[in-house]
């Protein structure tokens, strides 16, 4: 399992550069529409910090901009973790087949921690 911060920001294109200035590292643009960067990674010392523009992440409110991105290695583990969090927490995005050939879901656990769960085939 790999846990990575997933940070939603206004103007991802600008903010990813700010975090790069703070932490150093390499920016990898993952998805953009025209001039708007929707998703990007910041690779820093063996760690990846994931960023999304609020247009892509759609946070519920300001302050809901930091989430934990959890890349899960096995589909069975993904389904188990999703089920546990969904049972006692709040589902924001139901589990679905994602365009990257895997599964994705967004759920708050019972303590209010927001998890972006992913499984890549």
C-alpha cells in the first residue's frame, strides 16, 4: 500500500509551482484542458504529492482541500477498505471503473479523514 497526499487547489498550474519552490522536486503534469492544469504530481525525494485543480477534484468546501491518496496493490484489499470506510463513513464518489484501468472511490472515514482510494490493474 502507498499513501500519498492529494491536495486540491485553486489554479493548480500556479500552485504546483509554489509547492515545487517550497519542497523542490520535479513537476509532472498528468492532465490538462487547454491552459488549465487539472492534475499534476510533485516528485520529491522518492515521495509523490498529488495535486488537482478544484475543477477536477470538486472539494465540498474550502478546508476540504487535503485528502490522502491511497494506492492499493490488490483489488480485494481495495474492495475491503472501501467497504469498511463506506459502512461507517461518508461516500463522496462511489467506487467505479476508472479510465486508468482500475478502480477509484472517494470516501471519508468515521473520523472525517477523506481518502481517495485507487487500484491500478
